[in-house]
């Protein structure tokens, strides 16, 4: 009886506090209403209504009921889902001074040690410093041209691997993206997925993803939990987080020490990290604090949101699209044969002369956006939009997936149809370019977007020029149609699928074999 009474009293207190919270929120809002949304319950908010995976589909259904700005609560935290290009542009682009922060996760940022990752770093002076580093390295034309030979080399290595072991195409795509990023970040040439630097990053990403969303949420709701001793019952989440922290430290320290040794002996190859170290230590050695900053910046290149994983995902989706839509592949091949010819492979300088291929790349981004909900933003002050009050600290989810499925902007959105971009007028085609949504918004737009986009284009162009891609066949000779399902998680990577990849001609196979003699794998 006593326990039951205590539970009832606790529930009543929680309900009262929740009601007081809502009342104060309305007072602060100056009587402006909050945006519409599903009814929240005390403590949990709307968490109980969210599926574990593919939350963007739930948000789509809510947008049909509540409109393109939908309010919800993640426990006590207010959140807003933006489900139209206009709402996303109005808040995240035009009001970027208010909406450039990131929500902070106590377990991931403070205990695991991801607080030096530009993609999730809070908005402020440290973020501005990191952002400047990335802009200097990846937005200046001279800098981009400096990476061209690396992109071309790794694209050729990918073609060689596809010729020699076509069934392992998904692993080859990952090797391409990993090798490119590792060399740019550290000046380190990785020849396979067994490379030490790549294994370090893979272990970290695997460990971070296995911490568990429940543990992350609980520590955010009850921050005092970060202080409990690891020996206490129920502290398994902290023990696991500290194990991942050790992996994060290794991933930061081992490449950093390697680059420092190379710089000391004069053997360092050009890299993002080497440039930061040399620039920062011109007058005096780097302070311990600045060492942590440059380590984190270099690591962001590999494990930052939308870097390696996003490139791998987009290229995997590209291959899937070609398997399922052979007429698109044939049309793109005809364009390349006509413009580039069949005696050489495409290079980045051919891009402007291949408009249909450009449409194919756009449609891949639209058809299966790599980050369906992007990376969440957070407001830094109270705001008003369309007569609604948006409290400070509101988490913003841009529902990129649903915007790219809008029938009014993309008729028959379920179809993979690159021609849709050629049929749009100039203003509409610019606004409807899926890359505007894929690479982020406002001050948080990805500084490596030009490098990432050109890397995707170069690989897609070379694969189309060099190979035919068809559905795999069973032992009985029947075609195997990929289901096109997604892996669970925030990144919509396709489930493994089979296909048949063959060189388009004996001449093309010989051309790729000739590359092997001239390119270091």
C-alpha cells in the first residue's frame, strides 16, 4: 500500500511539473501558440510514439495531419519537424543565426569524447575555428584541384578491383571512399579495408553505434547519471561508453603521432592534419588543448556525419539504381560514348558536357537520400514563425526524405526518372536539386560538399563508362531482383544485394588492366 501510494504521489508530482512547464512556456511565448503536433504525455513527451527506425516515415504521416511544421517533445525537450522545402529554407537558411546550434548529447559528447567533431560541435568560437580550417582546405578552388589526382587514382583503383572481383563491389566502394579520405586527412595511403587507420575508425564507429539509444537518452534526461561509479549496478552503459572512449582516443592519437613523426623527419606527405600542425606550430609548439582540436578536426573527415559513410551510401545506391533501371544506365552510357568516346575514361573536366549523367546523380540523391533526417539543428533563442512560438533550445529535424518525395515538386516520386530535372524550368530545377538538402543548411552546410559531390560523380561516370551492370541470376538462371531495403539507423544504407558487373568490351577490360600497370593500388 505504501509503495503504491508513493508511486501515485510521484506520478502526480510529475504530471504537475509537466503542466507547470507547459504553462510557463505559454507565458514566455507571449500567448503565441506552439506549432501543432501530436499530444505528448508527461515525462516521455512523444518518445513512445516514435519507431526505432525510419522515423522520417512517421514524421511524414504527422505532416499530413499537422502541416509542414510539426511540434513534438523528446522527453522534456521541444522539437520541430520541418516537412517542406520552404520551411527548411526559411528557418535553417534564412534564419541561420538562430538555428545553427546542435543538440548536445551528454553520453556521446562528454563521456565517449566526440566533442571535437565539427559535424556535431555546438555553435560558438571553437566551431568557427574548426569551420575556418575546413573551408580553407575544401572550398578554395586551388585546394580542390590539389585533391584531383587522388580522386582519379582511387577511382581507377576501384575499376581495377571491380574487374578482378566484381562480386565484392560493396566492399570495393567502401575501400574507395576510405582510402580517399584517409589520404586527404593524414597523407596515409591505405590499400585495403584491413589498413590500421581504417580499422581504428571502423572500430570506433561500430562501438559508438552499439552504445544504445536508450542509454544516450537516459543520460540526457538525467545528466547526473554521468557521475555514477562504473562499479555500481546499472552502470553498464557507462562502462561501455568508456570502452568506446578508449577507442576514440586511439583513433585520435595514433594517426596524429604518425603524422608528427613524418613531419619531424621531413617525410610527411601533404595532408589536412599536417597542414594544421605546421600552421599552428610556426611560432611555438601546439598547446595540449590545441592538439586535441586538430586531432578532432582530422578525425571528423573520416567519421563525421555524411563524410565516408555518406559517400559509400550514395555510391551503393547508385549501383542499386543501375541494377533496377537498366534503361537509365544505357542512356548514360550512350551519352558518355558520344561525348567522351570509348578510348579513354571520363575525368572531372568532362562533367559540364554530360548533362544526363548530372541528372542521374541528382536522382540518386533524391531517390534514396543518405541522411533522411539530415543532422539535427537547435535554436539558440526564442523565435516566431508563421505566428507560432518556437522556444529556445528546440531541436529541428529537417525531413529531407519527405521533401524529396513531394509529388507536386517530383511527380511520380517513387519512380527513378533522371529526366525530371531536364523538364523543370531553371528556377525550379535549382530549388529542386536534392544536393541542396543533402549537404546541409545555413552555416552548417557541409564544407566538404564540393569534394564529396565530385568524388561521387567521378566514380559513377567511370563505372558507367567501363561496366555493364545487370541483375544477378540464380543457379536456375532466374533473375534476382534486389529488394532495395535499408539498414536500420540514421543513414539509409542499402541492405547487401547481388548484381552482375562485367566490362562493356574486351577493349575496356584491356584499358582497365593497363591502368593496373600505371596506378598504385
